[in-house]
C-alpha cells in the first residue's frame, strides 16, 4: 500500500465486502471504545472480520472487536464498524479513515459516529451523553489531516467546507429521540487529539480555554473524510471519565471500558430512536 490511500485500495476493500452482502447499506455507524455491543441487535447480520478485508487496518485496542456488522436496524440498512482503528496505533490518517471511504462507496450518505471521551466541561459526569455540535481538529492543526496527499476527486473537492461538520437536522432528530425516551444529554464541542497518552493537567486547562467540552483520540478524522464526500454526520460522545484539570486523580483505560457498560443502553436508545425517525 502506498503512503496515501488510493482509489484502488478503497475499491479492493469495497469489492470484497460487496461480494458478501446482498443489501445496499445506507447509514454507516462507528462504535467507540466499549460501545461495541450496540451492534448486537442488528437483524440479518453479515459479520465480516476486518482481517478478511484487503487493505483494512486491524484494531489492536482492547474494547474494539474489529469486525463489520452489516444488516438491518430500525428498518434501515446499516454498515457498522464494531471497533475502529486509531492514529496512535501507528496507522496513517488515510488508513484510519478508509472505513468511511468504503461506506460512502457502498452507498452510505449518513454517518453516525460514537466515541468514549473525557469530560472537560465540569457539568459532565461519567455515563453522560454529549451530542457533538462542533469539533476542534487539534491533530489536523498539528499537521495530520486525513485529506493530506493527492485529493480523491471522486469523493470531493481539494478544500472542503467545514462550516457544518455535524448536521443540524440530524442533531434535531437525535434530540427528538432523546426527548421522547427521557434520555438526558449535553451538547458540546469535541477536541480530537492523537493520544495514546492521556492529557496532562496543563493540557486540559488549555483545551478548556480553547472551548472544548470533551476530549478524545478519534472521530475528528472520520468526520472530516465523511464531510469531504458530502455525507451527513451525527456524532455522540459517551463520557467515560472526568478529565482531571488539577491533577488530583488518574485516568485509566479500564475506567473508559467500564463506563461503556453504563453508556451502551443509553446510546442504543438514542441511535435506535434516531434511526427510526430518519
Ligand atoms: N482523554 C482522551 N481520550 C479519552 C479520554 C480522555 O480523558 N477518555 C476517553 N478517551
């Protein structure tokens, strides 16, 4: 594989997946750390381990199953990534976002992306949901944007607009779903970092000062690639831990996985409710 993802790489993965499914997916879903069980209720599921797909990066992180689940949820044909790959695993930005290119190529025009995130906003506690209204691409500002390299004109323009990364209509639909089911939620700004080390207290104070409500190590590159190709995006963070702005407690991956168990039922309701309204 070359340094940058090519149409050939994308279409090899697309062809391998298409040969194993007989539905046309319309909505892509990416499940974050500890949130994989959300895919268990898919009906008529075709399950494809990532290692069986050419060019597909393999997730090495505990809490990420590393397979595709393709089938029906709330009457919609969904393409679910049960476990994603991250930049910190050593993959290129192009590899970590290949899944979104493939979804688009298979026919998805909507992406629902979830993640586990640390709370910077002091009103948030572990187990809360935050609908993402905007993001800060701190990794990209540091020089790692997934659209670097030759532009893939088949998907979108060289300089894509990012004025509405998270679709206002989808947000309204997700809010309606939460309100109908009595699911509380916040709305806020997600900042995407590379990881894998968690943030220092000084870094967290900096992130708060620049307007972030939650922090994580994923999502932003996927959303940029989705928007490049005109997909509409809904993003939801499951708050897994309080980011520790004064250095008085520590953050662990186990804590993030544990919070996933509390978050899965809420996120499942939010996503089902949203899908049923689309
Ligand atoms: N920081 C960065 N990424 C995260 C965190 C955090 O506190 N929690 C879950 N993902």
